């Protein structure tokens, strides 16, 4: 599978138009329904290749797009969500520097 | 051997019946649905996801409801931020206050101009959509009007043909009725004529010469009295009485009229009476 290709499991005849938010492989138990005892085996079943991880992030991105950005009458929410996301991201990556600005010695 | 075949067949048929009753047909829509809905689900444009506090997904709040009730998520939020602040995981440095002022600005803008902008944008979306669809709707309207026109044309031609046929049948029926009426009239006329001829013939045949003579005499008597106008008699009787034809007598009256002197008395005989009486002698 080269860059920019559809996933191998996707078959236009079978699945219809391509939905970038959808996982076309064999569905496993959703993470929210996995019991704690099964978590290890569930994790071991995951494909941890960088490609698969990128695909996962891409699907999440598109799911978010479909839900908040692409609707006909989308509101201002996705903009604030993005801003908040960036704020959190930059806070985390800058945490090493920001933590020097603490006001109290003891917490 | 044959009986065994028959038995086997019967057995098979039974099992088939069992099979068909047990298994739902594979062509029923239910079976297709259970198998392939997930595969053939087309992506459709969604409604925008619900959010609270401007940007937090509704699901993050409803997630708490089962365990904590409706205040749970807020309690969690306040608790988490208190924890982060008190432990100074979230440090309130100068950027925080800068962010606070920015947040205030955003809040005011959204609250003040949000509804107006949303209204304007919604209207723009509607306009855009109607513009996009205008070609299609125009085409549809045109085709519908064409269909209606065609239907009307067909209807009118059918109506015309119907009226034409109706007229045709009407005229045919009228012709036949006219024929019947004419035939009856002709028959009646002929019958009448025949009857009259028959009666006349019989009556004439029944008159004997004796009777005729008596009649003529009676007539002569009448004529002499000058009761009736002799010109009104039948030609044959006229000739018998006056020995001349009516035209002859008329001619005679014309010729002799100026030479005969009419009397001055009220009971005086007219020219015709004089000639008639002379002829009838």
C-alpha cells in the first residue's frame, strides 16, 4: 500500500463510496466495552505499525470533521475545540519551561 | 424398487418442507439487512454534534449521568481544575491572564454577534443550496408541465374521438328511426288508398241502374228548385242531367250571358239558372 492509497480492506463494490472516518478491517470489541481483564489481550491484538497508527489518527480526525466541521449548519464549536486542543498541546510541550513559573514551593 | 424410490422422494419432500419452514428465505430483506447493512451503509452528512459550554461534546457529560446524575460532570470539572490549580500542574503565569482576557473577548463576541452571524450564514447556505438546485428544480418543473400538457393533449384528442363516435352513432340511430317512420307512413297511405278504392268500387258496384235514374231525377228536381250550384255535381251526373260537359256549359254561359236580359225582381232567375233549366228540359 503506497502513500495516498485506500486501505487494503476497502472494496468499492462492497462498501460503496469511501468514508475516510471508517475502519474497513474486521471490527474488534470497542475499547469502551473491553473489560479490564481482557485489556492485555485486546492491546496485543492491535496493529502497532506507524502506518496503522497514522491511519487511526486520520480516522479520528475525519470522524471529528464529519461530526463538527462538515455538517450543513456547523457552529463555532469546532474552532474552539481546535483552539483548546492547541492550547493543551502547547501547554504540554512547554510544561518544562512553564513549571519554573510556579508561585508556591509546597503544595 | 419403485416403491423405495417413491418413499425416498416422499422423505426428501418432507425434509424440504421442514427446511423451508425452518429457514427464512435468503432473499427476504431482513436477511440482507442483518448481513450487509454494515457493509452497504453509505456515509451521510450528519447533523452537527451537540456541545456544552461552547465546545465540550455532549457525550462527555452524558457519560457521567448513569453514575453521578446531571451535576456529576460539572463536579468532576470543578474538582479536576481545583486539583490541577492547587498542585500547580496548571501554573497561573502571565500567559494565563492574557488567555483570560482573550477568552472574555471571545465570549463577548460569540454572545453579542453569534446569533446574527449564524442567521446570516444560514441564509447564505439556503441561498447557495437553492441556487445549486435551481437547474434541477427548473428541469423537473418543465418536465412536469410537459407531462401535464401531453396528458391534456391526449385527453382532448380522445375526447374529440369520443364525441365524433357519439355523433356517428346518434346519426345512425336517427337514420334508422327515420326509415321506420317513413315506412310506416307509406304503408298507412297505401292501406288507406286501397281501402278507399275498395269501398268506392263496392259502392259503385252496388248502385243499380234503377237507383241511378231515381238519383238523377232527384237531382233534376233539386236543380230546378235552384238549391245547389250544379257546377258542384260530379262530372258524370252533370253530363247525365245537362247533356253537356261543365266546360261546355261555362262557355255557353259566357257566350249567352250578354244577350240574356236579367230580370229586375229579387226572385228573378240568374243567367246560369236559365241556361241550366233550358238544358235540363
